[in-house]
C-alpha cells in the first residue's frame, strides 16, 4: 500500500531535486499567503462594519436634525399664530415680522399667513409665494380640520427644483374661530450643509427619495439628480426587499456601494420618505486593500528571496553534493574504483552519505587491488615455478658435465706445472682462461640453484645489524679499491627478527655489490635501518648514476651490467617475499638509487623452524 502511494505521488511530483526543493518552499509559503488572505478578510469585515456603523450613525444624526427643525418650526408657528399681527391680519406688521424671521432663519424658503379661504395675506416675498395653491393643498385642509400643527408632504418645488417640506399651524381667536393659518416651508438644502460638515468618506452620497423612487434631495451635486427616479434600480429593489442593515449594491451612478436605508420624518407626496446613505466599496476597503497590497508585496519579496536562496543554496549545499554522488556512482559502475565524491564530511546526512560512499568505494578498490595482486602473484608464482623447474632441469643437466670439465682442467694444470718452455707457458694461459670460464658457468649455475631454492627458509632470531656489519667487513677491501665511503646507520636497540640469516645476508650482499658496481669511480654507500610500526625497514643507498625508468630490475634476466644473467634482484625479491616483506627502490638520474626492503617483526623467542614457501 505504501509503495503504491509513493509511486502515485512520485508520478505527479517533479523529478528534479532542485524543482522539488522549490516546491517545498512554495508549500511553505502557502500558509503565509493563507494568513494574509485571512487577515484581509477580517480587515474587510471590520471595514464593512465600521462603514455600517458610520452610515447608521449619520442617518440617525440627519433624522435627529430633521426632527429638531420640524420641532423648531412648530414652536415658531405656534408663537406666530398667537401674535395679534397674524390673528388680526395686520398685513404690514405681519409682513415685517415674517421678513425679519425669514432673514434670521435661512432654512425657511417661505414663511407667511393665509386666510381660512386659502388667500395669502402675509409673507409674499418668497419665490415660492405664487407656486403654492393653498386651497388645493392637502396639508392646508388638514390643518383646518384638525385645528392643530400639520406636517405636509415632501415635494419638489416647480420653480426652484428644490425639495421642500410645508408646515402649518392654525391661528384661533378666543371664540375658537380660525382666523388664519401660519405656515413655513423648510428647504432640504440644510441636508447639503450637514453632509458637507460630516466626515463622510470620499465619494459618499446622501439621498432622499419618496416611495415612488423620486429623488427629492441629493448630496453632492443635488440639482442634476432632483426629480430623477431610482425605480427599477438595485437601490430601489434593496429598499423594498429589506431596508434594515448594510446593503452591497450598484448605485445609480453605476458604482458598487454600501448603503443603509431609514425613514425620514414626514411623508412624501406618495407616502414614506426614505433617507439613503451610501459610500463606495472601494473607499470602504481602501485601507484593507492597501494593507493587502503591502503584505502581498512583502510576501512576494520574501518569497523571491527564499526561492533564490533555495535555488542557489540548494544548488550549493544539496544539488552539487548529490550530483557528485551520482557522478561518482556512474564512474564506479563504469569500473573506475578510484573515483571519490569530493564532498565534505561535515555534519549532516549528505556528509555521512558521502563518507559511507567513499568508504564503500575505497573498500571496493582495496578488494579489487587485492584481487589483482593475488592474481598477479598467482601468475608470477606459476611462472616462477615453471622457470624454477626449467632452471633445476638445466642445472642438473649442465652440472655433471661441468664438474667433469673442471676436474680435467685441474688435471691439465697439474701436468703443465711440470713442463717448461714457451709452449708450456702458452698452454698454461689457455688452461687458465678455460678455468675462468668454467668458474663463471659454475657461478651462474649457483645463481640458478639459489633462485630455485629462494623460497626455502631456515627461520631463526637474528640481528640485522650484525649481518650488515659482516657484509661491510667482507667488502671493505673492494670499497677501498673503488674509493667508496661506506656508512652503517643501524640502531643498537633495533629489534631482532625471525628470518633466514644466510638468505637475508645474500640479499643485502647483492644490494651492496650492485651499489659498488654502480660507482666504479667511487662514491658513497649508506646502510640504514629503523623500526616502522610492526616491521623493520632497511635501506641501501648509493650515489651512482641511477637506474633508467624503463628498466624493471626485478624482472628475471634483466640487468644493467655487461655481465650476468640478471637473477640477483629477482632472487632478492623472492627471498624478501618469502619472509612476508617487500622490496622496492627509488632512483634519480645522476643522484643515485635507494633500495628499501621491509621485514615483518616477530617474537625473537619464537622457536626456530624451517619454512618452504
């Protein structure tokens, strides 16, 4: 099941490691984006609530102001109705009175008194004086009937195209007879003044409309709107379906707005008069939008920085290391076991993986090298075994005739020693030359025998320092003749080793002779030994011309000298290898050659034994 889920997810995820890192960064940014959007939603909700409270509060203020104006007009009309100038229909006094009041209170566009038959007798200076038909006015007849304060209907004056509200109060004498009706006409321009003084958001509107949808007043820019209808618009539908609360709608100016509705004191010509306050949604959400843009800008900036850090940092800290691992894995798969990752082993999973990978590659390389050495050793042993068998057969076939020849030469030397004369001297010289050649052949046969028997060891506890001292003593005459300065640097505390004394002496003697042969005009020879861990290292260094790079002196039948079969160093390597050690050399042209052999340390008190390898 888990494998199926993993495969399914892998199919839809990007294959690139860098792309997956960027996807993780993107996923990490999503909660921040969600938080910003959630915060924006809360801020919009709070802005919407603030707009509702502000509009409702302003609506209440306007209603209260309207009530105060109506109440003030009632008080004024009550006082005027009881004045003698009105009750007695004193035109001159009444006109003067009305003119003074109208000058003092600008909210009244018309102020005067009317006889019960509807004929005006006072206050005719207003531009509305001739536009009011009192006998046909419903509010005038209602005043006569109720004999009380009457509020008329909001209406649009025909001449001024301004919304007005007529108010009336009867003037009754002591006998209870109506002598006159005093009236006042309120101009809704006060709404514009109040709206201008309120802290309305930019683009807000204040509208008064009747039940038919006719606009009675509008702020700002009222005159073009007065008399127009909102019937059929989203404002009208919201007004009729549910006037309570905050409404989101398209205004008559085709701008999305928040609006609140309330009823204004008084009635219009067709019923209830509605107060509509609205403000553009863009203005309500302006601060929320600003904060959202700011937060999104910061998120984009931070996101870009994080993406850049993930891109370059991921490349530096992850992708390069992984690519190095992949490259190394491909090289190893191709057979290059020397390949390594090159990744730092610092703390961290990739460092640990690189360490384990390199250790694995090192282990594989060591195994391969060990296998190659084992195969090479097996081939070499087989070859040497075949050569040894051949050498043994040749030695056996040649040794017997050579022994007879050597005996014959000795007999001839004895016979010639008794003869005198020139011929006898010439014969003795020939016989001596023959004996020298036979001695040379016998030495070559002895080398062959040594090669065949180089793996046979008689192990004993020996001192390498004593062997080296014996060799220098043996070769002292030869060194003196060739002006060679020999130096022995073996510590007195050098541990003893379990080895075949004669075989190791043969190896060191061969190295010393080769060094002396490399310095026919004299030079320096140094023998040095020291302990290195669990082995003894012996160095034989000369100051001769060096060994050419193309020559492998350990190969059978390879020599740099004019005489000899080239078996000496091959035999030395066989002997050292039989002891479990190694022999190698370094050489520099015109500076000399240094042979270095290592012998493993074993307990000197170990029992003596013979070993055949």
